[in-house]
């Protein structure tokens, strides 16, 4: 909130980020997981458990947007890599 106010006060700018639909959010999660998993050499498949985890992640943060999708993807790929190494 402070960042938005600061931009408005200094430059007269208002930035609006509209929340994604659930399906759009899940598609963005899939995109980022594909990108990150490929770089890490991780093979994965979209399934219901992954979708539920992504939705819980967004719900806990109160937002379904690109940043949230990217953060979840990084988290999920990191967990998968940790599981491979333990």
C-alpha cells in the first residue's frame, strides 16, 4: 500500500493489478513450473494435487496474480529438487 501511495504522491501514477481467474492463474503456474523445472532437469506433470497446492498458496496470500504464480512455482520446484536429493 505504501508503494502505491508513494507512486501516486510523487508521479501521479496509479498501478492496478487485476486478479487472475483461477484457470488463468493455474495456467501461469504451469508455465513457470515448466520453465523452472526444465532448467533444473526436473520432469513433472500437472495434476490435481499440484493445482490444489497452488490454489491454497494463492488463497493464503489473498491473491491470484503472476507474482504469486511465479513464487509458488519456485517454491514447488525447490521442494521437488529437495525431495530428489534426500
